[in-house]
C-alpha cells in the first residue's frame, strides 16, 4: 500500500474534488469522524465545511492546515468497504490524527480502487500536530497495515523487477494524466533514442503522442512539448497535457540532452549488428507486412510504420526491447530504409537481402504457423536485461501481448559460429 500526503490551504477545493466523484457515481463517502450528521445520512460540501470551521478559526499560524491523504492498495488486493474504513481509522490513529475531524472517500473512477482522506492538521486549540519524520513514519505505518490486513507489500513489489510494469494508456479508463505520467517519466530512464521522431515512435507503443510547440514570450523564442493520449487508430483522444505536468525529464530541453547522450551511446551499441541481421533475416522469410511485424515481435522488436494520407511509407522505426534502443531503419542500413519497405508493401517489389555467411537455413528462420497471433501487433514483453540493476531488468508489458518462445537464440549462435570460422581462417593464413 502506498500513502500520499498532501498539504494545502484550500479546504473547499479538496472537498469539492471528492464530492464531484461521489455525484458522478465514481465514489462514495465510507466513513466520517467528528463530522456533523444529518437525519437522512447525506452529506453536502457546506455541511462538511462547517465541521472543520472551529479548527480553522482556532488556527494560530499554520499556513497549510489542510490534509489530503490518499491510501492506495495494490490493484490486485481485494479490499472491502469495511476494510477500507478500518484502514483509514488505523492509519489516522497511528499518524496522530485520530481526534481530528476527517472524511473518508472511496474512488472507483479508475481500475485501482483507493481512498482519499480530507482532514486538518491543527487541533481544536489551533496548535499544529507534529509532522516530524512524517514520510518515514507513514511508510512504517503502511508496512504494518499491510501485514495486519494481508495486503501486497509495496516494498517487495518495488524490489521485484518483474512487477515494474509500464502499461499503455487507456483513454477510456479515466485519470489519463496519471496513466501518461507513469510512462513519460520513465521512458528516458531506460531507452536510448536520438531524435524526436524515434521518441514519438516509442511513445506510440503506449498510446501517447507528443507535439512540439513554438512561440515567443517578451520577444524571446520559446519551445516546448505537449502530450496527447491516442486511440486505436492513432488519433488524438484527449486534451493536450503540458510537458511540465510530467516533470523536467518530459520537457523539450531535457529531451534534447537525452538525444545527444543517446547518439553517442548508439554509436557503439553492441546489439546493432545483431538487430540488423535479425531484421534482414525477417525480410528474407516474411511474406507480407503482418508476418514481418509478427516475426520481429516474437523476438522483442516492435516495428512502427509511418504512412502519409496516400498510404506511402515514409518512415519506419524499430524498437529493440532487449537492448532498450530505438532505431530508424536508415540508421541500420540503406537496405532497411522506408523506401525499401514502401516498394515491398505498396508495389510488391521485395528487395533481396544478402546476408554474408549467415549459415542459417530457411527452415531455421521460418515462423511457427501454429503459434497464435498476438492480440495487437504492438504488444510485447521485453526480455530481461543483462545488467545487474533491478530497475534495468524490469519487464515491460504493452497491450497484454506476450512474446512467444521464438528462435531468436539461433541467430546468436549463427553469429558466434561465423566469428569462429573467421578466426580459424585468419589462423590458417
């Protein structure tokens, strides 16, 4: 369970935010403590405000006297309303707010059901309740409550790399901003991409697109980014979100730095040769675009194709989740540029891909026709990274699509065998 503690000075805003959820049937009031009751058991914002008034009027000098706390069990935890009530009571008691007025709201507008608690941090005499080491204390309380209520431990989940999952944005599920934030804030930490085009190709796998915006402020040129959620057709499905909402790492200038760093790293990327060979083998064996994408998908490689309104392929990007690198086709070689794929998929002119000393028969590279088609051509489950960092070895799930047990390991063996043959020839010379 994760607890988030917010402090502010706007009690009305905090109450209205939660009451709107209730009015839209996306929430309900589960429990109240020291709140004015009505005969019919209903609650209005004005009534709730009056319950807190004595404490706020007595406030001596605390600027941010409003508490807005959210308690978030793991989505896999099945927590009943009664358990949520007890969780809230226990948490407030252990944090020192048991004698304060507070309201517990349950939110059901997203898949992760959670509760919000609105209260005040000054007592009836106007003195501030101590918040020393609050964050550490809150974490300890959460660990204690996890054991008491048999909840999934947030610490153990964080330490387990298999539980660190990015998910594509579902614009129908609500809370789009939070969904987008979990992706946008993390992609630059893991992936190498050296331009806005490759960044957008990577974002598209998570149902997100970015746009550059330019303007002037006091006659000084300004540049920035805005983000949108997109639907299954790649069309914008949300209002624009400023990059600043997602932190510095999502902004224009931070990404420019990331492009430059990635460019240097990709120059010496050891997986580039293997990726190029894998794609060339796929070109040899696949019969059409659908089979081409599926074949690469099973080996941890997503293909993002960009077409104009006439259907011409003007861009193609490969996302290699094993090395966490993003490449335009032309970066890998002229034989993998967008024009090559346009000639194949639109004009039926398939270019032969000469692979020197590949040593692999066609039978070894064919797709298992009995394997099931992924639910979505952009689905993937990345292979475990070879680094020692738990964060770097995280598994990433998109669209629920899983990689089948393909024969990607065969190509590593082929390349290794070829290298050994070359060494043997050199020794003979």
